[in-house]
C-alpha cells in the first residue's frame, strides 16, 4: 500500500507560520467540505469505516494523532504530527484515527458533501466491496 503524504509549503517569517491550501494546486481535488475533530476523549478511536467514493486529506493542525489505513489486504499506521503535512486518504480505504494528544485538532478536507450513503461501516461489507470493486480503483 502506498501512503501519500503531502508536505505543504509554510510561508514563515518573523511573525510565525502560514499554510495556504488551494484546490487542484496543493489539494488534488475540489474541496467541497471542511470539518475538524478536537477535544477527543483519552483513549478514543474514531472512524471504523470506509468511503465508496470520497477522497480526503487529513491534517493534524495542532497536536498529534495516528491514522490506521487498511485497503483490505494491507494495514499501515501513519502518525500525523505536523501542521504542514497532509495524509491523502482515498476511497475504498478503511480508516481508524487514534492516539489523539489532548490538544489535537484534526482537520479534514473532503472532495464531497456529507452523504451517509457513501459510508461503509461494516468491515465484512468493506472486504466484499474492495474485493469486487476495489481492485482497479486502488
Ligand atoms: C472520515 C473520518 C476521518 C456531519 O454532520 N457532517 C460531516 O461532514 C461529518 C464528517 C460528520 N457529521 C456528523 C455525523 C455524526 O453524527 O458528525 C457526527 C460524527 O461523525 P462520524 O462518527 O462519522 O466521525 P468519525 O470521526 O468517525 O469520521 C469522520 C468522517 O465522518 C469520515 O468521513 O473519514 O472522520
């Protein structure tokens, strides 16, 4: 499994840092939605699902967390701890987010609006989905 991490360009000067993200330039899709996760309770793991078509970039803009990616054949754990790094998460990828630091803010840029129909929340269904449909999309 190839893990795709983007390293964004920080525009730093004596005042501090600024990162700008533009669709199709820094982000490989049209950004239709932004959401963020914070105040995560200790020991919590979130996610436990895949998406049929949604693509996302996950950026831990404060603190740190880890992302477990699973394409149905292979699993990888990716730490996110820099506000200028973004993890690309394709469709057909089971994801779990865990090990959040107390101050973690995980921001997500998404290629589509929120649609519950796009979620696969059952792991067996996910394995069937990538088995039948995932090969050419991965
Ligand atoms: C993903 C990972 C990384 C909305 O109303 N709109 C939204 O855009 C989102 C993302 C969520 N919600 C509601 C649905 C639930 O009632 O917020 C609640 C928590 O969502 P969920 O349990 O899906 O959160 P996570 O952290 O398990 O997963 C989220 C995204 O849903 C998912 O697409 O890839 O973050």
